[in-house]
C-alpha cells in the first residue's frame, strides 16, 4: 500500500449547531438544549477525513475575510492539509451551515440550511493552475457546494489527464450529461440517487435489486463508471457495468450526530482505494470510519484517525482484510 495524494475541490462552512429534543414546527419556538459552532463544509470535512486517515491532501476552496474563515483554514492546516490554494473573498462572508439537531436517547436527526457565502464566488481564475497540475494527484474529490461551472471544469481537466474523479452529489442538484461522463465514482445517498435518476429504491423488505438496476442503468447511460449508493443502516452498494457489490453498515450502540457521516464514508473510500485496497475492502473501511463519526458531535471534530478506524476493524472483526495493511498510511 502507499500514501495517496488527493485533491479536494470543495466548500468551507462554519456549522452553527442547535441541539433540541424536538425541532420546531412552522411558527413555533422551542427551547433548545445546547448551541455550539464547529468547522464543516462538505469539502473541508472530506479533506480533513482524508488527512486523518493518512493521505497527502491539497484543498482548493474559498472563504470570506472574517473570523469564521480564519478558523476554518486553520482547522484544515492543523491536520496537515495544503491550504495554499484556498483564497479569501474580502467582500463576502464565509459559508455557514445552520443545523438543527433533534436528539433522543439512542438517535439524532439533523436538518441543515446552507448559506454558501464565499464558496459561490470561486471562479475559473482561482483554479487555472489545476489544468496542468491535476495530473499529479491520485484522485480528485468534489461535492456540490461550489458553482457548477467550477465542478464541470475540474472534472473535464481530470478526465483529460486520466485522473479518477469522485463526485459526491450533495446537496442534490441537476447534473449535466457532460459532467456525469467525466465522473469515475458517483456517490449519492439513496435519496439523492432517486432524485437524480427519477426512480426510488425500495428497502422495505431488504434492498430491491430491480430498483437498483434501474437507477444504476440511468447513470451508466450517462457515462458514470461506478455508482456508490449509501443507504444508512442498509449499508452501501457499488454498481459497475456487470457487478453489484453490497457492504453492510457498521452499527454503533448510540448515534450522537450524523452530520458528517457521508463525508467520512466518501473520504475513507477514496483513501482506501488509492492506497491500494480493493473496492469492496475500501467500502468496508469507509463503513467503519463513518460508524465512528456518528458517535461524536460536530462535523470536522467527529472525523476519526487511521488508528481509531483500525481499532474498530479489529474489535468488530467484520472486514475481509487485515487492518495491519493500513499501517502504511501512518
């Protein structure tokens, strides 16, 4: 195995988290339990998770000229991420995610409103250097909290350089066939996959594989090489042109906050894959990382280290690979 070199082109958000036992209804005010802030943004979350799992990470993003921006960039820098290509917009605020976290004794549900701020002021000028340099990375990771023009441009450059692209299509938005044809791995959750493909996946009696085939065919016809669908407690699927693989979820006794679980999963998969794991093993690795993430509060602060994921794999004994293989990432 090797230490992968990963490029993340994505968002920075400061998460403003209000915890409550019951989310307010329309026109209603409730008394919350707790308020806190935490570094977040899908791009930053994924970059930090990659770095904590041992990858060499470069982050391309944009923040406002305010205190939140400084905190977010410092948070990324503190785990070894190269932030030299993160730019500042002095006229715009840093992106913010307002999170209402409804908690019970055993579970937590979130409702999130995102105000992109400086993330949406990124232009081609800010990424021009990538057209020649993108070939130096093992994989490019992107999400949908940046302007679509930026995402499509980076995807085209990566495809031209034969660099795999992982696109996490969240928050869900229409995707052009041109963009999808440049994507190697597309990683929606089951709801995002249904919205994009116009067909849901029934999980009432186990995963309906006929539904999976309809959804995956829709993406395959648009050029997506591999589709990864995360399905919460039903695990995850990876679908290629002639193969469907299923990985069970890793269940924890108590769920505290699910905010960054998807980001943890996608990042861990990319690290595992580019480090040398088989796709199925990379999915198992990702499931263990995400399982740890949901047991902790906050987005970026909840993301585990490589040592923590190895320990959970040893404890559960459910992965089909030796976790000692991952020592190369330390």
